[in-house]
C-alpha cells in the first residue's frame, strides 16, 4: 500500500480527531525543549490499497560508463560526483558486477587504501582522495540476456515484495527472516537478489538503508545513482520519517514517552549486541526513540508504535529492553525471566517497519505503509488488537 503526494502530510483539523485520541504526552522530564503537549494529534491511518500510477521521471544528468576491469593495481581519484560516497558503494558504482563478498574481502585484507591508509567499507570518501584498487575478479554484468529459471524465480519474488515503484525508487515489503545484506553463513539476501535487476549497463538497484534480518516491512531501494545520492542524504539529514510497530511485554508507563541513551557495540563469543553506554564511552553513539502505546492486552502485552529519531543498530530493540518492555520474540534482547509467551503466539520478533515518509528525489513525498507480516497478523487476531486504530506516535516530535 502506498501513496505519493506533492507535499508533506498535513495535520487534520481538531474536529477530525478520533474519539478518545489525546495529545502526545511524554514524561515532563523527557519532553524536548519547546514542546507543548497542547497540540492536536493527526490521524495516522493506512493508505488505500490501490497502487498509484507509476511516476515516470525525466532523466537527469548522464551516468558515466563503468570503468574498465582492473587487471592490475590502479589508483583512481574521487570525483565531485562521488564525494561522500561510502567505499563499498563507490566500488559497486565504478565496477558493476563486483560482488558484495569480494568488496568485503579486499577491504578486510587491507588491499584497498584511501590516501595510503586502510579503509573500512563504510568509510565515506571525499573529492580528490586517491583510492588504491587491487586487481578485481568481477562477475559478468547482468542485464539484457535471458534469465535462468532460478533468476526468474528471484525476480518474481522481488516483484511480489514491491509496495511502491517508479523510475527512481522502489519500496519493498521485506519478509521477516530474510537478510538485507550478506554475512557469515548468509547465502540469500536482498542485496544478492537485486542482482537480477541489473540493467543493460550493468547497474543494479542500490540499498539505501537497512533492516534487521528478523524485522519485516518497508525497505527503501534506489534504482538510479541519482536517487541513491538524494535518498541517502535524506537519511543523513534526518528528513526521512520512519514508524515501527511492535508487540512488547508489559505496558510501558507513561504510555507515551521519549527514550534517550547512548549505545555501543559489545562483541560476544557468538554474537554482537548493543549495550547501554555512558556519554564518552568508546564507540558510544547517542540514540533517541519516541514510543506510544496504541492498545493493550490484559495488561500483559502492549502494541506500541515507535518513531526512531536516530538510526543506530538494533536501536528500537535495545531501547525497549532498556525500559523493561522487551519486544516479544526478540532472541537477543528479551530479558524478562520466567515470562511465558501467551498461547498461540509465535516465538518470532514482533517488529514491523510499518511506514516510511521521505522526500522524493525529484520532488514530492514518498509515503508507503507495509501490512502486518503473517506472524504478527496472527498475534493481532489472537489478542483482539485492531490494526486500524488511531496511531498516537504521529504527533510525536521529530527530534
């Protein structure tokens, strides 16, 4: 389900407020400076199911031809158009067909260097920097030729996930359990599946952000280099709005509030988690989340709506566990002892990337909503939760 409008969403008049809806109220100590609880909340309801007519964008600029295959060590200079690109995106754009695993391997081995220094795949490049690139083994660019039976099935699976698509952008409804990118022991993931969508020039759609493997919902994908740059900038400048739904243990008090902590990675023997850290701790980043209880079930479970202001790894999962209301089915952060899952509910992560609202690279606004995944829909039905209820998080602050 999706819609595309020409301007950001407007708040409804006070007379249109649903019965029983209240202004957003975080705890007094947590309210951001300048925020007053007297504002009228806007209604948040799922858009109509019909798909909009495809938005056909006019081409803008000329895409450079892919660089020739490097058979020996070479040094290239970052152009103005490549300024602020991540190292892995830079390589992918320069050398279509270069696999994610190969990029990670040459970076891990220190074979790729920026201004003579080792670089991480997530480092961002600056115009004028020199990038040393080792000989690369590239897959043959796809596009234009007939697809194999397996590739055709992959393409069909991707098309079934599409919630919104135009000439520049796709929003996929990522299923729970499907990874976004490859990693240890991961053989099937969205980034790999997008290989079947390479065009005749060898360019494939690019991931703009990430979702955890077990999180379902809206995943934004750029189909053009131009769109990727614009959308990445929107995330970086926090002009993208994301809303998540979750089922949590217990009922948070107050029912609407703000969680502000520092988070840092903690490497374990078998896994990596995010821990609550102190300001100034090595690797600690500030993380802010607004939450609102939408509906409860026997005071044992709560459906909460979440609006992350920042985008840290596992932020929502760590934050809900931090306030002692961990997300149901979370294998990493569920921390309530002797807590039994209500009968009929599946022990899977109950977290959905429900909605994304972001400026379109060519004007207007992309506004897309994802449906509940099967396991969460089953839980909502069993608990008698009404998925079309008013969502109070809509009126939460943006910072």
